[in-house]
């Protein structure tokens, strides 16, 4: 698999967008999604795209389960900071996410 520079990161030229695995298009059974993610790694994919809004959070948890033990070999790009109806600023949304989820997500990826 060819690679590309993404800032300071070296990632596969082909990434995998994971939205449809748990959010859109009806989602997929978890076992099938995990098998797909692991097969992508086997094929050389190292860039995975997700977002907090996919589920919400379900897609990030799915990636954590699927990529456990592979975290040093992959890059997970996640989007965050979508404004909710309370119109809180992005930095507060990010802080809330970190407080609720960062430790759990980090541990699930190891």
C-alpha cells in the first residue's frame, strides 16, 4: 500500500471511512464491522475516519474494539465539536468529550 504524509503522520494512501458501520445506511452487525476493519489493516490500510456524531460515540467505540492491540500501527481521525442546540462552543464540547470518553477510548485501543 502506498503511503502519504499527513502533517507529521505517515498514513496509507487509501483510508477507510467508518460511518456506515454503526451510524448511516442502517449500520452493520458489530462482528462484521470488526472483521472488515481488521481485514483493512491486513491489506495495509492505516487511516480510519470516524466522528463523535456517528452513534453518537458508537463508531469510535467500535474502532477501539476492532483495533485493540493495533493502535501503534494505525491512525484514527475523528471529528468533534458539532454544536448542539445549547450552542456551546467547540472547546467546551471537546472538553466534555475528553472528560467522559478519552480514558475509556484510549484504553479500548490498547
